[in-house]
């Protein structure tokens, strides 16, 4: 029998489906945003917050909390949906995405949004910040873990590999990175823009433990990978999650044009039909 109950899997899948609907609704209302990558990343973020991480919405600055750095900051709608559901801030705030004076801007802002650990959006920098957090935990004698999500287009940045070297050199086994490997970036397919393969071998060469997910949107595979990563000792872990951009809405899947634009009214109606959730409404 699986170590993960069907009830747990179904509950996490249901939450991720709700978050997909909210991602599309908030970017549609804003008239802008990055829905495609948010849809590919949301299963992993859901699993992190509802299965693995220790956080306290009533005390966002709890010293012993686990930290999550969303290095690919443009997919913050996925993070915002999860944080709102957990109670870090009222869900009504979701419908103010990208508006002036909103606590939810187009990229995460740690000064504005409860639960956001780092202001990100300048790609390539999040892993280095996560390294610093993980080293700080060791120096302070704390047991918290640091999780960092990167995009595959993002790892074309040199700063990522500097962070990778540092994490390995320091043996930061309390650092777990997740690569949202949807193979699309703003300019097209990653392998056409700047080839990344053999990607797993590169991370291994930098001294990381590597876990590859054949289906990075499959909740059971995600849970297995997270558990394996937390058992690793002496080195950081990279989880390469092969995901689908726009996952969950048929016409969005594997389509680069949904990287950075909201849906049209007609597209939104079709998406609502595919993501029908009884009782869902926009506040």
C-alpha cells in the first residue's frame, strides 16, 4: 500500500485545482500577469505548503519556520493563492492583483505581503538568497529548511550556478531547490533559446543530489520527491520537475503565448468550464 493515502492525494489535487482557477481569475481581472508558469508550478507549491513546510500564518515571522524563496517571481499568482488560502492575508486581496496600493504586486514583495520571504523577480538571484538563509540556519543552530523554486529559463543565468557551487561547497543539506522544467520561456522553447541539457548531469557535477520527476504535476510523485530530498545528508538537493506550462486548461498547455498575458474573455469562459469548481466565486 502506498505511504500516501488517497485522501491526502485527492485533497492536495483539489486544492491545486482551486488555485488554478484563482490564478486565472486574478490575472484576468488584472488584465496582465503570468498564468502559464503559475499553472505549471502550482502543484509543487501546494505540496510544499500543505504537506512539507512548517509555517504559521498567524505568526509569519516565526523564527523556526521553513522558508520558501520563489526565485521565478513572475509566477507569484500561484504563491498568492496558496498564502491566501492558508490565511496569511484575506482572500479578497487576490482580486486586487497588480493594482496600485495592493499588497499583491506583479512580483513578490516581502515588504508588502505576509508570508513572502524574499522580493524576487530579477531572475537568477533567488538561489543565492536561499543559500544565505540555509547557511544562517546552520550558524544559528536552527532546524528549519529552505526551499527555492527556479524556472528552467532562469537557470540560463550565471548567478544560479554561483549559488549552486556555494551550496555544494558548504554542504547545505537543509536547502532543497525545485526546478519547474516546463521547457518554455518568454522567447520560446528553452532548448532553442539556450540549451540546458544534460541538465541533471550538470547539477550532479556541481555536487548536488538530483531527483527527477517524470511528471512534475503528479501529486504523488511530488510528495515522494520532497520526502527523499529531506532525507539527503551532506549536500543540497535539486528536484527537476518535468511540468507542463499552462497545466490544467487544454488550450493553454505547452503554449508559449500564455507565458505573460491574461486570458481574453472568451478564453476565460472556456477555462472556467474546464476548471469548474462548485461554489467558486470571485470576491
